[in-house]
C-alpha cells in the first residue's frame, strides 16, 4: 500500500471484478448505490388502508351530494385516496377501511372504494383495530373445521395421556422436579425447567418444552392457520393466539399438577465447573410441580419466604411436607441460577451483548381504564430462565444442522453496520467514554466500562442506543447461505434457533419437527413428510420474518397508544403524574431528544416554538419563551435571548419535563415534552431504586471476571514456559534477529486506519 489508501471506488471495482459482478451504469463511489427506475409491476401488493374522512369544516366547501371525496390514510406515507360515497357526513368521526382500485398516471391521487367501518376516532377498540389492519394482522376467530381437529378437554372430562403414546415416551413424572417460571397471569406456558443431582455427583439440567406438534399434524387445517399467523400477537392489553385456546391455554400449556407431553433437552453437567459432559433429546411426559411467577421465584432466590403463601401448590400441605417441598424448590432455583451465571459468563467471554430495552406494563382497572404505566423491572431470575432457553436453542440448532445441513431453520443475527454506531460513539464521548464497535466482544466490554457511578441511567441509555443500532435477527434456511453467515452477533453463538416457544411461534413448530426427525428412530417416510425443501423453507422463513416485524410494530404502536391515552385526559398543570424527570440523549438543531425513565417515553423537547421564540431558564429553574436564537454543538445546544440571557443543555443532563398528549384526527396520537425546568426532577426513593437497577447482576459480572482472570493466569503460565525455553536455546542475550523480523512483520500487518475507528 506504500502508506497510501487505495481510492474507495477502485477497491469496490476491484472486488466486483474478482467476484464477477457486472458494474452498474451509474455507480455512486461513496455509498455504492445502484440507480435505476421502475419499468413494470409484476404483482400488485393490494392491501387495506385505514383512513379518515374530512371533518365537517373541511367538507363545507363541497355540496352535500358530492360523491367523490378525498380521504386521509392513517399512514403518513400514503397519499390521499379518492373514493365514491354518499356517506361522508355519517363517517366523519370513524376510522374506515378502504382499498385502492387503480392509480392513473395522470392523477395525483389513487382511486379506491369503501370496505367497512372499524370504530370511532379515539375509541380504544377502533384505534386497536386500526393498528392491526395497518400491520396486516388478521385476528378472525378459528373456523369450525379447525376446531373440529382439536382434542376434547372439559372440566368434566379433562384431557388425559394416551396409554399407547405413554409407551413411546420417557416418563419424568416421578423422577424429576419440574416447574415453570413465567409472568403473572400467564396461560400459555411453553417451557419448564428441572435440575437434579445424579448418582455420580454430577448435575442434570433439563429444559422441557410443550410438544405442540403432537396435536398439530403437518398440513392440517390448524397447521396451515398457525403458519399463516406465524406468531401470537401481543398488544399492551391483550393477545391474539396463534393456536386455539384449547391447545395454547390448556392441553399444550405446561400447567402444574397435570400430565403433559413435552420435548426435552437434557444435559449432564460437571458438578463443579458445570461443563457439559453429554446431551440428549427425547419426547417425554412431565408433570410440573409448580407454576411460579417471576416475583415469587426471585423472592425464593433472595431467601425471602414471606410470599410462600402465594405458591398455591404448597397451600394444602401439612407443615412438615410443606417445608420439605419448599427446601427442594429453593435448592433447585438456586442451583439453576448458579448454572445460568456460569453459562452467561462463558458467552460473555465470547462477546455476548447485554443490551437495554424499555418494556412498559399497562395497569388496567375493572372497566379497562388505564390506571398506571409501569416499566417492567428486570430480575436476576429473568436471566436464569433466559440462559436456560438460550442453551436449549443453541444445542437444538447444532443438532438439526448436523442432521439436515441443507434444510434446517436457524436464526442469524448479522453484525451491524459501523455507521449506525456513530451517534452512540458521539454520545459516549460526551461523558469521556470510548465505545469500540469493531466486534461484539469489544462492544460488550466498552459498554461495561461506560458506567457513571453517579448516574446509572447513562449506561442504560448507551445500551439502548446500541440496541437501536443493531440489525434485526432473522430466520433462514441453512441451504441458502454459507456456514460463516450462521453466527448470532448479539448472543455470541455460532448456531442458534428458536425451539422453546412452539405455542406462540410457528418457527418453533418447524424446529420441533426437525429435532424429532433428527433424534428419533422414525421411518424415512415420516421424516420426509415433516421436512421442508430448502426452497420451501426459505419462503417460510421470509414469511415468518415479515410477520414478526408486523408483530413488533403492532406491539410498539399499541404501547404508544396507551401512553397517549394515559396522558390525554390529564390536566398537565394540575396532575403531578404529567411532570417527570427526563434525560437528554440526543441534540437536534431546534431542540433535544429526551428519555423519561418513569414511563419509558422517548420524545422530542423543542427549544424553539412555532412563533420563533426560544426557551429561557430563570434563576429558580423555571422556563419561559423569549425572542432569541439557538446554537447547536456536538454535545450541547445553547439558547440565547436577545437580552443576552443564555442556557446550555448538554447530553445526559437531567431536566424536568411536562408530558402532553397530542391528538390527531387522521393519524395516531403522539406525545410531546415541554421543558419545565433545566434542573432534575425531585424523585422519590422508589423512583431512584427503580432507575438504578442494573440488568446484569453483580454476581454474573463476578463470575465473568473470575473466568477471565483464570484464563489470563493460564496464558501467563504458558508464556513463562515459552520464555524459559527461549532463554535456554537463544544465541544472544540481546534482541535476536528473529525478534526483529517479527516486529517488522507486525508493523507491516498493522492497520494504519485503526486510529480513525472511534
């Protein structure tokens, strides 16, 4: 290279020549974009659109009998649609579905027709229906033919294990303490756990997953419907199941005290190091002993027995039996957590990322009115369950790929593009932190170091920004790409899939069929019936990825809807719940972006209003609008009035904001923030405790640190042995020629651009 960087265009042209890529006519050397134009449409992607009719004031200029009218779509990206109707006046206050029929080349607007009414503007059911339609989510009831395939289970005649099927499965009901840990009120229990000591002193860890495929035959009506839905859709106040409730909430759900079919992955672990000695996969019969919720399990893990009375399975027991059962349960939860810490430490050493996301739980009263919005609190037992599920998914992925290398469904998470990290690096530098993003290990270590002991919210925000920079994880068929592309960046695993939630994800159903075919002595015909070809599996993965994105969008929009409804009817000046502490996490030309930890809200706060006035902060911290101008810098923004008063707001500065709901007649409601004071909001002790909780437990960090120290000690010991051998056989006491040549080689390989990475 002779110390000169090869022009970017030449590098790309050389790579295109090497890989026999035809160069485009118009090549943009900076971003490598292909420029072209649409010359034809192969297939029209017609869909339903949610629209709003013009208000009474907007339609006054038109006659009452006008048939052609322009309606405004809920989605800002879609132009107004011209439809023919005489019901415009009656539908002015409703959300309505229309469909586009044609769009003539000479017209600014497409033509469409009325389909049906969803509900009134601002009404919860109408707005929720609009979210579903806009994301292409169908929630029609299951048909009679689908329900006719369901097994019978009633209070009078509950479902029971089939004696013939019992002979084909391994029975764990009397040998294993199996239990589930889920959110409160969970009905669709996909997964249970077990841990026990073996006769040789080692431990046996078990992950037992509902055997949905036993009840959903390939290409049955239920299977086809589940494949079309692809996932269960979770909104802020409800869910729409992928499978009929007789399966999802009853026969397949691993409830306590009842016999259930499961597909189990079990490991024998070394009693001290927890290293995996062997693993096996089986179809089993289990009987879960406890259905715990996270808070109860965390209390037992912490040694808090005050909430034992809430564990229903222990209530009817005599004191002695109760204490014995409780001791067994506490030991099992503690041992599972200890194993999970070591599993997590091993992934951490490979670069697993601990990222942040804010989940809001909506508290509703009996009449479905919003009582409160509460961020979900992270608990260590969350990580315990998650690590066990990740371990099962990883080992199942390895097994199905090993057996079916060209037609296994795995899940990949590609490395993010470096330019997406630019804002994260800039924000971190404002606090004096350096974020290295050139590998998942470097990023994980950088985020661990970027910790302000005086303000835990800084690390939380940086991790949240890292999450936003990530690429989406996707399902894929192993026959469609090389093994090097299988890697899961966020989890730091070479192979990964989804196996642990077949009640609510169709991908897991497909994987269950693969693992059963890979591990059981079925005939070749049965195996062939349950597998997709690489082409068909690739199409299925594309469909599931599309539906997952729709589910995520719908869940996000539903949460935002409830946030807006919560603040819409409140008088901001009188209700203290509308005033909260906010943290600045991004600077814009006319304001700042603010995160409100109390409600998990991210929204803009403007420093210049529509009249051109800028914000001015008084000596008591209160703010008002005055004539002036703004100056934006990389890490701060300054508002200066014509009278010379000046206030500067910087990244990660705490301010007091007022939360206001903004209603929109044609589109989704939004929230906006107004800066009340440039000083932090006085929080209660409960808020401080809530915001200072760190997702990654200190115990996991200690295990990770001890593992890394042990590895470094081994490397130092090896280095000392090598140094002793070198001293014995070297020819001179000074620097040898070999060392000099090695140093020159290292300099030659040095990346001269490394200093420009930050």
